[in-house]
C-alpha cells in the first residue's frame, strides 16, 4: 500500500490509499488492537481448554498448543492468560533455553501430573541449529524454523531418559482460527474502521492507516505504522 501510494503521488493521480489494521497477530504500531485479534484469542482459548482436559485425563499428560504469532506473541499470551490453565508460554519476544523448558516440564509433571504448554509459531528461534538456512517465503518474509517439533522431540527424549511416564497431546488450530466467522466485537470494530476509512478518503487524505488508539479512531501515516512491529513487552 505504501509503494502504491508513492507511485500514485509520483504520477499525480487523484486516488486515495487508506489502510485498516488487518492482522490477527495484533502487531501493528499505533493501534491498540487489530481486527481479527479478538476472534483469534477466543478460539485459541477453546483449543487450550480442550488440550487441558486431554492432558489432565492422562498420566503424565503434556498438552501442547501451537498458536499464530510469527514475530509477536500477543495471541499466545492473551489466550493463555484468559484460560488460566497454561503452565508455560513460549513467545518470540522472550528466549528460553531448552534446559529450562525441560526442567519446567519435569517439575510440573512430578508435582501435578500434567502440564499445558502454549507456543507461538515464531518462538524459540534461537534454538535453531546454527548451520540451518531457511531463506524467505514468496512475500519476502524470513521463514521460521519449526521449533515446536524440536521441543516435542526433546521433551520425549528427556523424559524417557528420566523414566517418567508421559504422553503428549498436540494441537495446531491455525486454520480453524483463520477461517472462522468473526466475533461480534470484531464485526462491530471492522464496521467502525471501514466508516472511518471512507470518511478520511472522502476528505482527500491518502497514505494513511485508520487505527484505534486510546478509544479514538486516528489517522496514522502508513510509513509510521510499518516503521517497526508492535511486540509484547516481556516485562
């Protein structure tokens, strides 16, 4: 959108370019939330609840849920906090050694008999083998290493060596969340964004994103909104 805006201005074409913050990852600056995020958190919580009951029903049950979040862990964090049943959350913003992960799993299993782990898809990238080169996808974004499969394998090996009985229940609800109907609050939010976008475009403004910030709908230059990713503050 930014490049289209620049080209339109270069050609002096009277067309407005107005964006709305459409990403369920909630990682766009200058907006308190993006539309789709509320829906994603609600559905992610359902997946966590299901895995929690599965883990509780088995001796040494380990429930693992992988949630969206390439570079920002808002969905994993908010869904885990809302659930109240998650014991370990791994986010892209906070590194954790494999040894610490394994020790947390062992301690929880010995004390409570089960554990629920939520992992954002972009978490634990620092555990990737140094010689592994992944390249980029068709959009030019760096491909992320599949840390979840590695963590599952390491947990199994570690617990087998400790002779701790366990079973892993793994769920990746990504497309169930992506393709679901939106929540009522997201539907209303999207309508408000659309109205605001039309108003500013009809007023002759261009090259902006309509954001919801401090309970107001504001216009932010596209270049500022994409200057950096909004990420979870680990503190």
